[in-house]
């Protein structure tokens, strides 16, 4: 028997990165205020790094759209795999040419990834493992994560192009 409700445990797990970063931030600020010399400067540096980590953790937590969606997402050595009940596929991340956010039935959304030579890969935003897409999208040149998060939470009824490869954007 657990002392924490499953919903609360899931919320704490989702927000674990910013919570841990805030704890490290508090330690850094304590070192900066209670110490002198080198320890004070180490405290300031630790607090600065922890603040950046907390910001990234908040973005990552906002990216997760829930659980229980169909299929599963895997990421292994530059290959993104989605195994769903009715569709799926594999896409090479360096070959990505476009990423879209497309509306689905039931007020849900899905990611649609394009690469030359393979059919588009459609991944529900609530499929297990979609948190791995945060790192994939963050590594794409020119993508703005805050804009991605805005579109993800806006629940638009239109297909939105999140990112397009700079070489294909000119065509």
C-alpha cells in the first residue's frame, strides 16, 4: 500500500526534473548566502545552472500530453520508431524534412514526421514514449520549443507546421 495516490505520484514523476532542479537551486543559493570565498562563487554558479535546468524541466513536463494513447515510441541511435495498433514505422532523425502537429478525432493531436523516401509517420501526442520527441525536436536547427508548446496546448483544429528543414523550406 502506498501513502501517495497514483495521480499524485504520476504528477510528481512528470515534474521530477524541475523539482530536483529547484532543490539544487536552493542549495546553490544557500551556499551563496552562507559561505564566503570560492564556495560563495560555486553557490552562484550552481544556482545559475540549476535555474537553467529548472526551465528546461518545466518545458519537458509541459510537452508530455498524458498517457494511454495507442502505440509506443522508441528512440535508438538516431532512429525513431513508432509501433501502433493500426500503423507505425521507423524514421531516421537526421533525414527529417518536416514536423507537423495534426488534429485527430476526439480533440486530440498527433505528430506527423516526414522524411524523403518513407511514408509519413503519425504519432499520437499521448502515446507512451512521446516524451522522447522533446529531445528530438529540441535538437532540430531553428526550432523554438516555446512555440511548439504553445501550439501543443492551443488545440488548434488546423494542421500546423512545427518545423521544416531549411533546405526544403526554400522549395
